[in-house]
C-alpha cells in the first residue's frame, strides 16, 4: 500500500524531509527547485508510515484507499512518474542551522507578507536572537495566497496555518498597511535594519502589444483574479459578462482558474471565500464558452497536469481540444506525456450542445483586437497561417506578470526583476550590495508554485548569513522605537498581528451567516474598522 500526492500539492517539500525511506521526489539542489509541477511518491518504496501526511501543509497527501473522488487518477500519476524517473527521489540535503546570535545583532526587514516573505521570515526567525520586522502595504497578509489562489482551491489556502506560526512569533513584528515607497523609503528601512529582504512579488500583467489591446472589454488576468478574490485594488473593476463567449490569451494555471470560475455554477462558488460582488456578477453571466488560446502546441502548455485534469470533472462543462498533436512522442517527460494523455481523452469525448464549453486552441497567434468603441472580436492566425475571427465582448490576457520597481532599489526593466546573485541584490553596475536581498517572484520571475518560494527563500537567507558571518552587516542602525516614531509623525499607523487576527475573526464571523469559510473585506477602510473593534 502507498500514499499518494494529489492535485493541491504546493511543492513546499516539507514531506521530503520527514520521509524515512526517501521515496518522495523530485528533489532539487540545496536552495534550488526542480522543473516538475508537483512532488510524487514512489509506490514501490513507500512503507505506508504516514509521516508525510502529518507534515503536508495543504492536505494534498492521501492513503491510496482514501483518495477523494476526482483525484484517483493521481494513484497512477505518482507511479508513472517514477517509472519514467526512477532516480527522482533521494535524501534531502542536510540543513546547516546557523548558531544563535546576540539579541540586537541582526535585525532584518522583510517587505511583502506573501508566501515568499513568510518563508524568508520563517528561515530567519528559527535562529535565536534574530529579530524580524515585516512590512506589507495591505492590511492583510499572505499576498497571492489570499488574493491569487482561486476560491475553489481551499486546500491550497491551508498553508496559511504554517505562515501563522511564523507571523505570530514574538521576535517578529508585523507592520501591515505600510507601503515602502509611500510611507517609508528604502533608505529609511536600511537606516533601521541590518538587512532588508524584498519579497514584493509580481502583480502587473504583461501587455500583448496588439492593436486594440486597451479597448473597453480587454482586461488583464490580474484584474479579473483580483476582482473575484476581493483584492482592494480591483474591487471596483467592471467586466462585461453579457456575451456568450470569453477569450483568454495564455494557457497557464491562471487562465484555467479564470475559465473554471467563469463557468462554475454561482451556488457552488458561494460556498467558497469568493468576493460577494463576484458571485453577484457571475450569477447574471451569459458566458457559455471560454476559449483559451496558446501560440505554441500542447507540449509547451504552461498549465499543470492537475489543473488540466480537474477540468474534466466540472459539472455541465465540456472540454474541447483543437489543433493539438495528440500522438505519443518517445522524448516526452512524465508530465508532458500525461498532458497529452488527458488531452486525448478530452478529444475523444462527444460534446453536448446544451453544455458549457472550455475550448483549447493551440498554435494560434493573436493578431488584432477589433471593435469601434469596445471589444467586438479577436483576429487570430491559426495553423497554416489562416486568419480567423473569434467574436467576443470579453478578452483577458494571461501571459505572465511583471514586478514593479521600488524607489531606491536597483531594477532591471528588461527582465522585470531586481538583479541579484543568489538573492543578494546587485547594483546597476553589477556589483553586490550587502544588506539588500530579494526573494520570490521579484527575484526569479513569475514561475513556480507556492512551495517553490521555500527553496528560493532558503537560498536568499543563506546568502544573508554568509554576509553576516563575513562582518558585512555590522552597520550602526536606529532603534526600533525610532522607526515607530517616524511613522507616527507621518500619521501612519501600522496594523499588528493582533489587528490582523481581529480582521480575520470578523471575516470568518461574516462567513458563518452563509456557510462560507470567510466573507472578505474588500475595502481597506472596512478592514481597518474591523481591526479597531
């Protein structure tokens, strides 16, 4: 018998460290990650001990006899991965914990309270003597875990429990509702901390560069995701859901999330933590078909096996595959081969005219967005160079994200990232700048899943400890009270961890009235008011 890792795997790799027989993989180099979409358990080596189940922060691991409906395919997926990659598992690299430091000798500021920042804080705070101050521009922590993960993926959001342990630590102080660049400058942070780690993510969608791209009815994926997740920046966004077809350019997991949310029955969504304004909007939606466009073929698809497979179980929704090579290729890796298998299964199903549809169009290049005063259609070039017109009144571009520059911090506009070497920031001349570090998407670009940030943070914190041990972080800095006084002089009143707990308790209480996990505050003023009660 064996345990099985399923769709909601976050790739945190906590399970790898506790496995007594090293049967979970693939494993990466110390401080690094792998290109795989998730982790897998080798059924031939698993001894059925269950240690991984207790350690998994998102509840993605089940005994093979208890795998939930719709996830049973992962029994075969885990086995197949190790058939093609027999040496993928192995013992994790041994951790080398730093010795305790004298209180006050290392004070670190972390900017951004999403998964990247939380993992970095966890790495630091477990060393006695280290003090951490976390700054977040919103009144709420968790970043894209709260505002990016789809509301019907509640298992994935359970990793917040792991971060709670870090953020509530007595040697970590939260400064929520404080924006670096608005309320504090980069240089003021440096003046009050020995080191600063930037973990501000990538929240701006890339542009297509197409004619008509900014017509009304054309939006970024970030806007739509922020809208249905109740992000304050997008709570007032408006989307025309009156047409029967929506088009998404890009085929990563975000595109699949959007398609799934658009076509899921509102009654089912209303049992999640989706924003109420999104439930109201989707309740009157006329959309029956979502077309997902990809310039390249199926084998280059950016979506994961788990998310692709799950589309086949959507109630009342057919999945249609167009212009895809569905033949087996000997050189395919395990995950690519699975995508082809699943696509072939979808293609062999007979669509029902009365059902909603998700249509995958591969090898299709957008050419122009057309319309007089708003989006009316998209011109695309398909296989063979033929131009096709896809009529739509709603178009979303989901082709990746870019980070936003932070005043005073080096930034490479070409890559949309902060330049660095193993997490230590480099200046515009390429020289290292001890004391300034980076982790997460603003470090490596918008790639990987939530747990990928753990290895990324480990690498950055290891670089920070090297600088500390080499005497490069010994500057004289101001006292923490001086920073608090500076904020008070500017009329800035940070929210503490206790304030966030009050907000969360209020959201959960609001959710009880409708049997939901929470009802989010989508206005900053409402969240602040809840913190004061």
